[in-house]
């Protein structure tokens, strides 16, 4: 199967949405069908391609730079493509109910299809050019989806904030990618990796796919380790921005202004998880660059714990899930930062798989609960899970997986991430110790806010909330995702993610850490919100993201605006003043010349000529001397 099929099928639905703008039902129907077709292609390809790798290239002539535009499929990439297509299909089906009456539903469905195609392009890409294309298209789609309800000022602001923050970080990403490709002489991912990791002795290889060094590339010296570290750090900066990691973490919580299905797509399987895929492709270089690994390890260690604490104290449960995503993406990236070079990034990619399942389940479930309760704040959502049996089960399974309880999908992947961090800590070849400590603390806090979410949503009420008018689409999607969240951990048996077996020690440690978090959350009893008991004074600060938004305005926005005003002043009052002055002086000189010409006598004219010659002569003498 050609990898391009996975990209072009959803892209075709997006193209139809542009061509047929006024028929929302047609666009949405085609988008839903193509999402299902993409899922079917990914599953069939995953089953048929056990242990094999296939690639396709479309070489692009760009002077001396080799640009193969290669794509590749292997069991790991197809597993990721399957979960991306699965979440996209769930979002499209769920949206037939959630946004069925929206006057811009067709545009939403088409944007989701384009978003899916862009993420799938990143997944199957074996060329840095294609990676950048998919990366940037996702940024644009996130802007459209977050600002879908653009009639609301808050939605417009959130979309613009997400776009600006991620674009600033992308400056580093593009510079790093360009530097890596230029240094390797090829944009092929395998060629870049081999060129920047080449040994001292000369190597001369030819390329027919995007998996090896570029055609005609000859390596006769070891790469510049310092330059490689700088370029990798630039790429990591772009990943931190896209994944909402410190110091770019604040935009993702505000992105909750978008429709809940859009939040499920962005948080579960596309944009914020794309950085894990990109860094996994560059893992051999990252593993050989301690400074870049430390930069990534410190950033994600701070992020995962900070975001987990903020999630616990959110007064809005949808924003709680947003901060949870920030924390869980840091967990994915921590496996890339801390895993030993011989272990690979499999644990991080496995957590991407599991996070896509349980986070999409939680977001779509809370969307239904919010419709029934009339809001996403903790107070109106209290007891809303009792509106339908599927909601109660979905929240139970979703929060168990989020907390990392063993056997469900989240627990399986969390144990592998902990094991990878332990291996890195034992090897003492990177930030393994720091990451391991942060993971243990974060796991306890995660269990605490997962418990809090479940207690609030399933609280006993005298009057049972109404489930509202719900089509079969919503409960069907939730039941499917619930089953997959329970049994999704069996994916490790397929060998698609290249992870090792986890010892009983990590199973016991996970249970203990989760137990501590649950016990802390239950200190106030089963009938009270744990955040009100343990962090009442902290809640307003957590809702404001500890004032980072205000810090952005003070440190970034105000200086930029002041600089813009200064530039505008210099342009209009200084530069333009010279231009205006030259025009005035020219007009004055012309007027004076005309007046003198009319009144002058012959002798006066000769005098003026002599005076001019004298002035020029003096100026020439001075210049010569």
C-alpha cells in the first residue's frame, strides 16, 4: 500500500469542502466516509505489513540538494496512522450530533479532514520537507478549528494566541530543519540521521529511498557536535511550542474556546503529539547529543509536574483536561529525552497511542456532559455523568487510564515510560534521574486530579440531569473508545512499538504511586470537590495559568508594541521628514531661481557663475587635501 493513500484520501475530502461550500451535509458526509476509509486503509496496511518497510519517493531537482520527497510505512508508523485515523473518524461521527445544526459545520468537517491529512503526512514522512509541510498545515488548521465560533471574541483571541505562539516557536523548528538538511546535503530523514551521526572514516553510499544517505553524499569527517546540538535545540524549541510545553504552555488551555470535537482532535492524536513523532525520527541524533537531551529533559520535567498541578486546581473541567494534555505530552517526550540510545523512542510513541484513545474518550464524554449540564465548569457539571450509563462508564475507564492504573491502556504505556526513564537514569548518560523523579511525582498528582474529575462528574444529586436529545452517534463513539481504552494496551503484543517487557517492579510501583494520589484526593470525602478542600486559594491562580498570559503581555507584547511605535515615529517623523524637506527645498530653490532669472542683469549673471565656480573650486581643494 502506498503511504500517500493515507494522506490523499482525507485531503480529497478537504478539497471537496473548498469546492462545495454551501452544502454542509454533503461535505460532512464525505468527510466522515473518507475518515472511515482512511482508518480501514491504515488497519489493513498494518495487518498486512508485519515486520516490513516500504517507501516511495518523488525526487525533486533542487540543485545540489537531494530532495527525494519520500514517504515510508512500517508497523510503528501504521499503528500511529491507525490511531490518528480512528480519532478523526470518531470526531467526525460525533460531530454529526454535536455540530449538526451549526451553520459552518461543513467548513469544520473539511478542516478536520485537512488536519488529519497533515498529521498523517508527518507520520509517514521520510523527508524533512514533507515533515515541515505537514507541521505548518496543522498549525493553520488548529487556528481555524479553535476559532471556529469566531463570532465570539474569546474564540478569536484564543485562535490568534495559539497561532502566534506556535509560529514564534516554529522559527526555531524551521531553522533547525534547514540546518540539518543543508549539512547533510539531503532532506531524506535517513540521510540526515546518517550524515550527522557518521563515523570518522569515510563513508560513501547512494540513495534509492529516503531511508539512507543522500545520493552522492560522501562523509569523510565526523560532524560538528556543537553545531548539531544547536540545530537539534532549535528543532526542540519548535516541538515545545507545538506541544504547549514550558515556556509556551499557556496557549493550549485557552484553545478550549473551540468546539469540543476540535479539542478532542487537537489534544488526542494530532497537533500536540506531532512533536513526539518528529523527535522520534531524529532520536539517533538526539541520543548522541547530551546538551540537546538535557534541554528537552529539563523542559518536559518542569512541564509535566507544573501542568499536573494546574490541572488539579482548575475550576473548569474542560480546561483541566487541557492541562492534563500538556502534562501527558510531556510524559511522551520524556521517554524520548531519557531513554538510552539502544532502547529507542518506542515508549514515547506507545504513550502517544494510548493517550490518543483515552483523551479523545474523555473530551468527547465531557462534551456530552456539558451539553446536558449547560457548561463545562465544575459546578454545573457536578453529577452530569449520571445522565446516561455510557457517560459513567466512559469517565470511569478514561480517568483510570489517565491515572495510569495497570492493565488499561494508559497504565501499560505509563509503565513503559517509567521503565525507559529508569534505564536512562541507571545509564547516567542524560537527564534520566531528573525525568524519573518528575514522572513519579507527576503520576501521583495525575491520579489525584483524575480522581477529582470522576468524583465531580459522578457526584450524587437528588435530581438526575437530563441527557438531552442525543443521536446514536455520540453513545456509539463513546462505547467504541471505551472498549479500546480497556483493551488498547494489547498493542504491545504486536511488537509495533519496539518496547521491552516491563518487570513486576514497575507494576507495583505504579500501583503505589496511583494509590497515593487517590488517597490525597479523597481526603475531603466522596461528596466534596478535592480542589475546594486542598487548594481553594490556589484555584483562581490556576485558572489564570499562574499569570503567564499577563507575563506574555508584559515581557513580549508591550515591548514589541513600543518598538513598533518607535519605528513608526522614526519612519514618519524622521525619514519622511527628510523626504518632505527635500521636496520643500527643491520647490524653494526653483522659485528663487525663477525670480532671480527674471530680475538679473547680464553682469549679475556672470557674477553668479563666477561665484559658483569659486565655491566648487574651494570644495574641490578641501576634498583633495
